[in-house]
């Protein structure tokens, strides 16, 4: 269970970094929207996983 929380935290940090990096660097419309959407989905999924594992649900 602890490994899952650690890996989810790493994935969350990576998705936040890539989200802001992509938002700053990319200027193309569709590519930027798709990339930001994917990073947001991974970030939200990681947060949900961390909360579920932390609270034992």
C-alpha cells in the first residue's frame, strides 16, 4: 500500500510539472489542449488513488 502511495505521488508531481511546462512551451491549439487534458486526468487519478489508499477506502 505504501508503494502505491509513493508511486502515485511521483506520478502526481510529474503530471503537475508537465502540465505547467506544456502550458508554457506549446502554442499549437489542439496538441496543447490534448496534452493538458491528459496530464490533468493523470493528476486527478493520482490524487484519488492517494486519498483512497490513505483513508483505507
